[in-house]
C-alpha cells in the first residue's frame, strides 16, 4: 500500500516514515502543501497522512481543495489541537479521521488499517492464494505451516498482486506503487525482484507458478490452483496450454445485469399489448424506445448478439414519427416475441482476449538444439511472439535477408560447423544494429562475455535456462507499451453497458470513470482529465438535457435533436476547446450507416466501435489509440 505523508516537522516525518516502512508501506514525503498536491496529481496513493500545520496552505484548506477535485482516497489528519472546533472543521473539510499528537504508534496503525479497509484499499487483513497466506497485520507470509522470509520489497510486491488479482502491472507501474518518488530504481530491478520472489516461494513449497507474465503488458496474478500440483506438472502445463486471461470478473459483472433484460423486455411486451389493443400513448412510446435502445447496445455485449439485432429493428420502428401502420404493428409484435424467446437461450460465452496482432513480435531463434527450439515454438504464441527457427548460420543469414525480425536469440556454438556465432553477431552490429540480440549459450567465459558486450548484444543468457527465463529475457529487449495507468471516461446512459465496458478495460491497467448523465460531462471531464473518451453516440432524451437558447424548435425536432445528437454535441464541445482538442474520442454506436458515421467524424470523433461491443475489439482499439497519442506527444 502506498501512503503520502505531508509533514514539515523533520523529526515527526522521520518517525512516521520509519514506522510505516517497518510495516511494509511504501512512503512518499512532502514537506509543504504544494509539493503534496503535485504528488497526489502525479501518483496514485492509497491514503494521505496530512498534518494540520504545513507551509503554503494549512491542512484543512488542502483537504478541502482535494475533495473539491473529486479526490476520493482516505485522508487522515494529524493535529495538535484537541478542540471540537478543529475536529469539526477537519471533518467538514473532507478528512475521514483524525489523530491527536502525540499519538500512540499502534493506535495510528490501527486507524490507517481501518481507513484502508473501509475504502476498499485493504479489504481483508489476510490475503491468500492456494496454500499461500499473507497476513497484513503481522507482516508474515506462510505456505501451509512454513514461514517464508521475504524482504520488505518482496513482501510489498506480493501484497500488490494479491490485492489486485485481475490487474496487470507493467514495470513502471510497479515502480510507482512500491518505491518512493525520489528513490525508485531502474525498471530492470523490478524483473530481479519478481524473479527472486518466485524463487523464494518455490523453495518454500509453493509448486504452482503464482505470477503470470503477460507479454507486452507486464505481470499479473494467476488464478489460484484448485489443488496442489508438482513442479513438473506445472512446467508441462505451461508448455502445452496457452495463457488465457481470467475473465471471471467480467462474467460476474455481466451476470449481474442479465436479469435486467427480462425487465426491459417486459416494457416492450407491455407496449406490444397496448399497440394490439389500440391503447398506445406517447409515454409508453418513449419508454419502449428507451428500452429498445439500451437492449441494442447491451444484449450483444452480454452474450446475446441476435437479441441486439432484434432490439435494433424495434428501435428503428419506434424512432419513426407518427403512429405505426398495421404491418409495422405486426412486425413489432413478432420482434418482441422473438426477443422473449432469445432470452430463454443460454448466452454465448464472453471472450475478452485482445487482438494478438497488437502485441505480436517476430523473433528469430538461431540454435541447432531441436529439442529446445521445439519447446520455444510451442510456447511462443502464448507470449505474443511469432517465432522462426534457423538451425545454422547460413539459414539465419537467408532468413535475415528475407525479413528483419524484432529480436534475435543467438547461440554461439554449432555442432556441424567451426563458424562461431560471434561472426554473425559482428555482421549484425555492422548491418542491423537496431535489432536487439539475446545471446543464449553454454559458453560462459569472461572473454566471450566481453566479446558479446563489445558487439552490442543486449542480453547474455547462460544455458541451461527455463523456457520462462528465455521468453522473459527476450521480452526485456523488445519495446514495452506504456498504456497502463491511463484514464478512460465512458459516457453511456445504460448502466449495464458501463459496468461491462469498465470490467473489460480495468484489468489492462486503465482507470475507468463512468458517466450516465450527459449534463455532467464537462465537470467530470475537467475533474478526471482522461486520456481517452468512450462516448455513446445516441444518448436518449430524459427531459431537457441541455438548454437551447435563441432557437425556436418544434417538439418533434427538439426530441430528435436530443435523441440523435447529444453524443455528437459532446464531441463537438470537446473539439472546440483548445485544451481538449487533441483528446482521443471513440464513439460507440449501433448505427453504422454512412450518414451516421460521416456525422460522427465531422463532429470530431477519432474512431468508432459498433454495438454490440466485442471485448477484443474494444481493448485493442482503446490501448492502441492511447499508445498512438502518447507516442506522438513524445515525438513532439
């Protein structure tokens, strides 16, 4: 857990940071209000310890300012004044609790634990994974009855993954979470700590691999095993089964909202009855249109693609002006019946694996060990790698002449020739120095290591090594995406869609804010400063969403404006502002006709995603769009 201490008394600050660090908290220290505000803006903390008397701005004013900016993490105020006036002022300003100086260390830690638990940052004192158990109160980690001695960094690393079982962390995100603002090591240190943690857990008897390397993204916690398995079984499984993202959290969200479909279809069934009986009215018309619109977007995303098609046709019938004709009433009745039947079928399983082409890299392995290269070939796809094999140097030169790979795995010795792998490495250094090379060899002399270093190889890996070590080493020399920790704002009137999209994006390191009320769009945009907006193109009317001035609109035109163009108007509002003009906007729409898409792009949309939303398409488009914008800004 990461805590920001804002305290200008050096002795108090030193004591606080020492106590908290001893209990495995990661600490940043600010000695004035402005520095504290800058750190909160740049880094995600789990809790703030705030002194009442600090330079530039007092603690109560800083607390009030943070709350006005929609900051929701716990704030614990430290004060020397035990008066009702100060206590009331602190709580009114938004502090969650207060501690009177001088304070008892155990009482302070208990307050911190309680705030973290209440806020969801520390939901349980005990975190478990299979036979592994981490007790955050005692700071002990055990496997069965065996105590595992971990360093403070290893403990924090394990706790981070156990607390975020569905979250992918890249190395920069781990650095941000576990180290202070000024003392963070290099990203390679994260790899070393993860390797050491894995080794200690394995030595302690944890046979199953706990951390999964998600190639191109970072690391995440694997699903806990149902039974104890041997190391050989685990290795065999890792070679034969591709890594598949755990989608249980997504399916739990989807299951929560599937029951709401029956209620929405019941509204359409009521409309059907009224139409057939001649009791149709405008209120029922608007309710039915609203439910058909929501079902169009949500049913396909929740495993009912045919249901979305039926709901879309119903929506088209209801959007038309005037009373429905006899043949349209008949069709309406048929569509509602078909929709009811569709809901009786089991949903199609949801798969949120992103498009692998987003992460795939080409790697050339130059090695005459056929057993090894066959194992590498079997495992490559699960790491997002297209692997080509060259069993000798002439074949390697031929493949290199045909296409340049993204990385090379090179052995130095070959059984059927006296030619040395260093020869090819020298050629690569002269002709293709941009291709990173990992030397993987049984030779381990200092002379070989010096030669490899002088010829520009990025990594030296000594044989034998595990398949996982080989791919992790290759991953270190390939470009790493920086999309994690990005923020996404999703605007849609359907809570089911918002929950589903949020569940799809959150495991990829994205901080998601959802909004159902378009009239609050601008204030939420300013408060959250997102890296990307996902915007429903057709947000239906619920009364007067925006006030129109100096326009005389007929009721019909006014309803159409609110029904069809709220999403377009929000898009235009963003594009007209000089600060937000470059913000990526992806519109989500069930209408893919040329006119609707032309209007979306004319309003300033960067891309569109068709309803029903498919998980792989959503993840791929969002991640690639954010990465593209960041790359462009970096280049400028």
